[in-house]
C-alpha cells in the first residue's frame, strides 16, 4: 500500500468517526479531529523511523523462526586429518580429464564435456552463493556427495530425524579465483584441489534438530573416510572434503 493511499484512508476514517461522534457531542468530534490530525501528522513526520523499527523487528522475527543451522568444522567435529599435499592435492593431480585453468571461459569447456557438473540444491544439500569460485564439481566428486547425502539421510531416518541438509560453502575455483582468495586468506594454497573440482567445503548443517544430527554427520563422514571414498581435512570454519579413488 502506498503512503498516499494510507494517508487518505486515515483521514477518511477520521472524518467518519468524527461525523459519528458529533451526534453525541460536537466538542468530542472536534477533539477527535484534532487528535487524529496530530497523530497522522506525527506519523508522517517520523515515517522513516517507524519504517526502520518495523524492518528491524521483521528481521528479528525471521531470525527467531528461521531454520536453525549448526557449524561443521574442526572445533565441532573430530576427524583424522588426511594430509593436504600428499592426499588431497595428489588426488586432484591424479584426475586425468581436468587441468587447473585461469578463467571461467576455460572452465566452461570442462562443463560442456561433462567433466565438471553443476551443483544445485537437492533434498540433502544446499549450495551457498560463492564469492570465490563457482558451483561446479568434478563428476566423480558429485557421486561421492550423493553417497554422503544418502548415508546421512538413512542415519536421520534411523533416529527419527528428517530434512536436515548439509551446506556446501565452496566448490570449484579457477586459478584466478584462488589468487583472489589468497589475498584475503593467506593460508589458502596456490595449487588447490578446488581448482580440479575435486573438493568442496561443508560449513553447516541446516534444519530442525541439526544439533542432534551433527553426530550422525560425523559418523557418515567417518565411515566414508574408512571405506576409502573420501579424504577429509577439518578446517577452522569448514570441513574440506575431497573425492578419493
Ligand atoms: Zn577447501
């Protein structure tokens, strides 16, 4: 509703109320008109403050009833750390059908060939928007993500939980993306397994009762690590997961 319509409606309502009141007392009707006009005037003058207050409250309400999230990182979960250079990066170099490239145009050649596949939200996972990189993974990693999704869903079912998704915060990065990332994160490596589509970072679980599900997610990754399906590297704000073959 626009502000003008709201103003007109308020004045109309005020006039109707006053007309109804003047049948009982003219003074009361005049008083009502004065108080009403004063209130409308004040409301109009401070409209920006009122909007701001309303908008802030709306965000608070959304935060209170929004879907809960639980962190996934080295502080929350305990894993055997697979060495980055000899396991994660070595695995990426073993992929014969992909090389690290600089630009998104070069990346698109791999997408066209089906070596890299787009990563979209599913029932089991959510893909966050990415500042450093893009939502693609190597087709072999996609299969492993489906394994995690299925195993985690089974465990949820066994424990009468459902609908808890894992959040993928980072996936494919060109060499240029990686360079940009290194400017803000000095721990980021030059030759990353992300540049081969071989790794994703998982940052959260999302859904009601995600706290209870955190242990189940740990179990899921532990099992797949033992079954030699994945390499894991717990980091301070995410879990770095690489395909293993
Ligand atoms: Zn990573």
